[in-house]
């Protein structure tokens, strides 16, 4: 296997970045669409079934016929998808309004901080340990070179993810402040308090995998948590998983913890004054953050690129017959499937649990989640000390 | 091309350092308190970059996590809550500037006197550790976090614990002050 020169490795890294961006820009719109559909079914309706121009052509004719027959048309069920293009076009083309007394520079800076902090996190996430694919030899300039499963699988990957993700809070706080308006300011302050306090149990719940796997490297941690340890040592981490997921909901400002934008109290919270693509960046950042939280949860608790969660893969592997060995090896498809399942969980929870009151959120965070996370950490430490 | 990228890579520390200085200047120079906090944030992120350029990955990322993620957010929070009027702010700064220059000059002289050896002297061949037997088998260049934790929890355990007790005292003190003010 040839070793790449410096320029070649930089080109490969750029290709990886491109792949990550493509992944994000495929996953986010589909999540938005899934949100409409799943929420619709949770509320006993169909979700989006048509776009404005859905009355032309063959499928439009079939649609009309079936509606006339009093049935929900099968073709029509997915016809909301073109609406996503409409959404994107609307965000890009809409007039960008800036409040007259806004702080112009900070108003401009806030959405970009949100977006950058959300997407830079992917630098340390590795989708597969080792090589993702190898360029075929006929490929110009890069022929025969391997592309690894993560952009940079650094030794302190987990800390990088946590650190950069915390920078995202500036986007929200600064957006609230720079709008020079009361509701956004309140939303921004609320979010600062909420996100800073939920960061503590979030980090504590992620410390348990760190203790168990004795590493901060992303792929090492995920392989330790998937196949490196006996299942009974990892099954207590179900608590850690639930804790992490709860704090992840709070960190990404999703229901039931969406205090920064609580519509019935704060109009739209921190992004009240934003329009056009600036609002679009906040929207995008929120969904990318959801994807990141799902990726971490699936990597550290659900087995990551391996098939089975909670260390069960290690139990299964010796008994796999030869023709099924594909299920014993890490694969990016498993990782993505778990991310998609967790994104579904996000929508599921949103449709099920009503919003907390602000003081309740703080009480839950400080009085219940942090002690529980500490107990979980202690449990992990005991297991690590005596068993593994 | 190759040569160019290598040159950039070798001078990463200088690039981040200059940008950190720019951030610090922005912090001092800007009129609005929020802009100052932003300049501070920029400086902190660039200092993290400096650490990364020196291959101290753990310190660099901890810098982002602690300063950018925690402390500067609290600064921002406080600045947003306590909004000082522009005029008052200017007066306060004008009164203080003379003393501030003296204090900074004195501080810089002290700093140079204390760290003269570290800055201008020859680099020491080995890291300063009290119990070198603990660091055996540790590849410091690639196991940053482990090396730092050896330092904190084995070599310098007592100073480290004293430091955390001091922080705890500060916390309790802040709570006491806030309580008595309200009554």
C-alpha cells in the first residue's frame, strides 16, 4: 500500500470533508420530511401529501381519481417530497431582513458560528474503524490510496467533539443579543443557562464509556464498547445511554426541552428576528446537532459500526457461520442505520412528551440527572476496577 | 506545492499566535463589551490552535472545552445581564488607564524576570517529573492525555488537590456573598 504524499493526503481529507457535507445535506432534508410524516402519523393524520403543483401529469391524474374514489392515493403519499426543494428555495430566495438597531456584525456572525460549530464536530467522528475504501488504481493522482473511515481519528477525539459542540451555544446567545429585541434576548439567556447546565450531565454520562474503554479516541472507544468487553459489563450502560440521550435532547434544544424558542412564550426565541438563509443556517445547525448527538449515542452505546448494541456483538461473533461473517465486521451502513433510528426517536419523543416548564428543566438537570450520571460513572468505575 | 504546504505546516504556531494577538487587541480596543468578549473568544480559540500546533492535543482541546465552552460563555452571560451605559463605561476606563499601563508594565517585567530562563534558555532535555518511574513505557508524543494525567494525579497530586479546594472555597464564597446581599 503506497503512502500518500502531503498534498495527496490533503486532497484525500478534502474529499472526506466533501463526503461528510454530502452526508449532512442528504440526512437533514430527509429528517425534516420524516418529521412531517412521523409527526403526522403520531397525530393521526397523513403528514404532507402534496405540493402546490401536484395536479399535473399522470400521477396527478391518478391522485385526483383516487381522492374522488374516497381513498388516500398511494402515489400521493410520498408527494410531499418535492416540497423540500421548495423549502430550500424559499430559504435561499427570501428577503433577508435585518432589524434597524441590530448589531450588524454580531447579527451576521451568530448563524455562522452555529453552523460551523455543528459541522466541524464531524472531523473527529469516524464512521468505520480503519479504511473506508481504497481508490482504484486507474484513478488519477490518488490511485491505490486508502481513505480512512474518519477525517481525523485523533487521540482526544471525544474532547474535540464536546469542546466544539459547546462553542455552538455562542450562536444562540449572540443571536439573541444582537437582535436588540426582548424576546430573542430572553431566549438567548435561557438557552445559555440551559445548555451550560446540561453540558455537565452530558459530559458525565460520556465519561462512563471513557472509563470503561480507557481511551479518548473515537474509533477505539466505539470498538471497545462494541466488541472489546463482556456484555454484562456494558449492559448497566443502558442507564448511561438514556441519560446521554436526555441531555442530548436538551443540548440540541429539541422538545421537550426547547426553551430557547418556546413559541407560546417567546414568539420564536432567539431567531425571532432572523429570516432567509440566516434563519436557514440555524435550522440546519439544529438538525446537524441532532445527527451528531445520534452519532455519538450510536457509537458509544449502540455498538457504532457493529451490528449489535451494548456489547452483545462480542457474544455473537464466535458463533457466526462463515457466510454470515459480514454481520461480525464493522460497516458504515450499521452506523448510519443507528443514526437514522435515533433521529426517528427524536421525532417520536417530540410527538409524545409535552414541553417542560423552565424551572422544571433546571431542576431535572441539576437535581436528578447530575447525581444519576455520577452514580453511573461510579458504577462504570467499579466494573472497570474489579472486573475488566 | 509540497514545499509550500510544508512551510505553512511548520509555521502554524506563528500564524495562530499572531491571530491570538489580534484577538487580544480586539478585546482591548473595541467599544462594546460584547465585542470585547468576542475578541477574547477568538484569542482563546487561537491559543488552542497554538497548543495543537505544538502537538499538545490534550491541552489544546481542553483549552477549547474549558475557556471557549465554559468561561467565556459565563462572561457573555454576565455582560449581557449587566449592561453598563456607554458614558459611564468611558469615564471608568479613562480614570483607570494610567494605573493600568503601570500595572501591565510591572507585570510584564515580573513575568520576564521569572520566566527568563524558560523563554531564552536552552530547552531542557527531559521533562520535569518527580517520579520518573511512573512515566515509563509512556509515549508522551502520542499519549498526551495519559501524560498529563500522570502529572496531575501522580507527580503533583497535592498541589492539584489544593487548587481544587481553593476553587471550592471561591464557589462557596460567591454563594455566601450573593446570599447576604439579598437579605
